[in-house]
């Protein structure tokens, strides 16, 4: 049986409010993704925050239960309940497989494997932890997860409400609690927000480096000028 549940103005971080759509309805999922696609065609970087929650089955029987997508605070976070969908949503499958979009998440390898178990593929993705490890780390593994508070005002850690182990076993059980909804939506939004900000930082650093190199070249050319 199809369901559509919307949650308006859920507090995410500071004054940021999120609109969330939790559904297994194929038409609602498709219309939300169509809204994403219209928005992303005007964006410089086609970033989509993503996270996946799993069923409580064991071993190879474990499957993705819920997939969360976000393209920023001005658009609803889609929580697509795969475990309760009676068939595939073509538009959902297609956006994951479209190489024009960059899907950003934390420790994403497990999510990629889990989606593959139901025939879904993310064509272009970045694992924030792998991309932003700190080379001067004083610990064996120091990733963006450790320094995200400095870079993105604690988006990831401040927003998340921890779930108990028992709650984490219930992602395929309907209905999901408001705590589950809150946790899932903020996960996808935080991934989007962090990668978006880091992309801006990277661009700024590249631009500054290029301008510095050009300035040095101009200085050398003036130094070679014969009066």
C-alpha cells in the first residue's frame, strides 16, 4: 500500500529548516526527483547528498531499506522507502545512474554495495571521508569526519540525533518513528551541505594558486624587460 508523509520545517542546524518527504509512492518519488533535476540543471556543481539505511536481515539477505537524497535546504529531502516499494521507480533508478550528478556521502562504499544487491548503481560518487583525509594527521586515520566542525560549522555532528542499536534495526519496519525520519533526512542534507561547501573551498584554493602563478610569471616578464 502506498503512502506519502510530509514533514515541514524540521529544524536542521541553526535557523535552517528542512522539508522532508517520506514515501514508497513511485509517482511522488518521481515528481520530487524531477524537481531536483530542474534545479540541478542551473547549478555549477550537480551535487546530491545521499545515504542508505539497511534492513535487519543477515549476510547477503540484507538489503537497502531507505534511500535519502538531498539537493539543499530549499528543496525537500526525499526519503524513498525501497523496502516498501512494490516495484522500481524508473526516474529514481535513472538519476542514480546518471554520471552528470555527483552523489556525496560518508563511508559510501557500503551503500554502493548494498544498492547493487537490488540492481541499483550510483554512477558518480564521492566518499567525503576518503577525499578529505588530512595528510598531516596525528592519528592513523584522520578524515573530514574529524574536522567537519571546523569546515562546516558542525553540520554533521550537531544535527544528528543518535539512534539506539534497537532503532537501527527497524529501518524496514513501517511506520518509521519521527526520530528515524529526523535522523535520515539530516544525514542526506549534511552530506550535501558539507560537499557543497568543500567544493567551493577547493575552487577558491585552485583560483588563488592560479592567480599566484600568473602574478609570478608577470613579475618575471617585467624583470626580463630591457630598458
